[in-house]
């Protein structure tokens, strides 16, 4: 069942509850001596509206998630489902085609059994849609009526509304935390399955990466899953080369814009610099493949390298560094601008030059924000895929030559998960192991940034 109609119904119930509750609160105010209530009428209105809308809205969203499974179970009990094959991919494909035909998302089906199941699907969808609408309406009416009957002249509606808002904020924060734990748990489970095929030592420290997703699952060649070249490629492109470009340019641009540039120049340059963060990564990929990569190849030829590759780690790293300059620049700009003016003025009053003030006062005081921006930029760089695909190549190579092609962890994750291999194959499961390593590295970077921020914040508070 689509959640649109139930949510519109919930919105209508909440609106009616809001209007009725406000009218009742105004009657209380007119009837009470002095016309004073414990809470303003609008808080009475919001209390009833939230009580009528939140439970019913949550049920409607949950029902839209669970009802498709109930529909399939009801269809499988229909007489027409007796001709379906046993459990497997074919039966799931037939049911998916029949469901698409019943919901008008498709006009044809490859298997003739799908058309025979369409009436059963339509009946089941209509049945559970009516059940969902009825329960949503009853739940909204019941909770709204309960809230309406609680209204009194001395009812503390404002306190109740604020508690409900606080509870909603708590649920939202817990949802983010639980989502992170869910991601970690799913990665951990699939990584554990992968390590049943390949020992962790061979995966983490092996130097040869050549998995075959289409090979039959049998004795696994553990020496084909050495991910060290992927880790090195990610470090070389996303950390070394990209940061050598992004940190100096981003930090110097932030210093210039905060300490040297005129207000008119800052009004123009800062938005233009931040526009780099809004450019799609595929555009950066085209720029890297069509402009930077040929220039890097010509540079390699000028340096006397034999047959320099048209795809190189240097080309991808340079463009990636340009892409993440706004992350470093913006956060460094905000951190430097937030340093109290008394510290800057005091340094200048003691005879320090502007450069000495920046070097010895402003940068150390703004270091927490600068480090946070750098860590955010590193996390963004090691998670980049499109630039690597278009400029760095797909070869897992353990080399210190930046003019040669390399690949990264993110590129291989995409390559392993977008093929035709089974999710029980070790090549596909290796993508989850790579994702786990990337997750742990990013987590470690966040801890390092937090420690640095806390240390220097205590020193300058």
C-alpha cells in the first residue's frame, strides 16, 4: 500500500484536531475570569494535533513496509499459486512480475503464470489497503479524542508539547545511532562470512588482488584476495596526493580571505570557492580523464618515463585534491574567524608582525577547526569513486610511481557488487570486508580528530 493516501488522511485528522482544540481553548479563555489559561490556545491545538497525527502516521509508515509481505503471503494461499514452482529465484521473479502487473507498474510479463496471479494480487492489495486505512483512521481518531478530552483551562499543554518534541528529537538521534550500529553489524556479519573463505592475514597483507566473481565456488585461492594494493592505492590517491593539494591551497586561501583580503574581495571569492563543493563528482571525473590525465602523461614523457599510462594515480589525486579544497578552506576560514579578536590584537600590540600573529597565535588557536576540516576532507577523499574510475584505472598495483595506474577500495567495492556474481561468492563478500576496513579507518580518523580538537580546545579555552 502506498503511504501517500494514509499520510494525507493523517494530515487531515491532525488539522481537524488542531482547529477543534484551538476553538475549545478559546472557549475556555472566554469563560474563565480574567481570560488567562495555563497555556496559550495554540499549544492546546498542537497537543491534540500531535497526538492525533504522530501515532497514526507512524503506523501508516510501518504498514506500508509490512503490507507487501502480507500481500505475498495471501497470494501464496490462493488456488492460482498452486502452479508456482518451489521456493527459489524463479518463483520470486514470477511473484514480482505479477505484483508489477497488479499495481500497473508493468504492462507485460515473461512468464505466463504471472498473469494468472494478477487477480489474487489485486484482491490482496485492496484488502490490506482497506485494513491499513481503517486502522490508521481509528488510531488517529482514538488518540486525538483522548487528547481532546484532556483539555482543561489549567492543562499544561505547553509542557506536554515540549516533551513530545524532545521525545521526537531523542528518537531522531537514536535512529542515527542505531543506523550506524546496523551498518556496522551488517558489515561485520558479511565480513565474517568472507573470512571463512579467506584468512584475515592473507586478505589484509596479501599483495595480489585478482578475484573472479564468475568462478565456481570451490577451493578459494586465498592469494587472489590480497587487498594491500587497494589500501595503498586509496592511501596514495586519497590521502597523500589529494591532501598535498588540498591542505596547502585550502589553508592558505582561508588565511588570505580572513586576514588579508578586502571585504569586497571576500564577498566574491569565498562563494566561488565553496561552489567547488557543489560540482558533481562525474564532472570532476571528466575533467580528470580529458584534461588532467593527458597533461600528466605528457609530463611523464617529458621526464623520460617509458610508456607512461594515460590513467594514473597522480591525475586522480590532483583532481580529488581540487575537489576537496572547499572542505579544508571553509572550516579553516570559520575556525580562524572565530578566534577572539583580543588574541590577535594583543599579539600585534606586543610587536609581532602579521605573519607571526597568524603563525603563532591564530593557527594554534584555530587548530581544532582546521583539523576537523582536514579529517572531513580525508574521509571525503578516501570514499570517492567516480574520479578513480575515470582517471586512475582498475589495476590493483603496489607501486610508488604516481604516474602508473592504481585503484582504490571504493572502486573495487563497486566492481564486486555490480557484477552477476552470487552474494554467497567470496568475491562478492570481499566487498563487505573492504567496506569494513574503510569503515574502521574512517572511524579511527574521527577519533583522532576528536582527540586533537579536545586537546587544543582545553589549551585555548
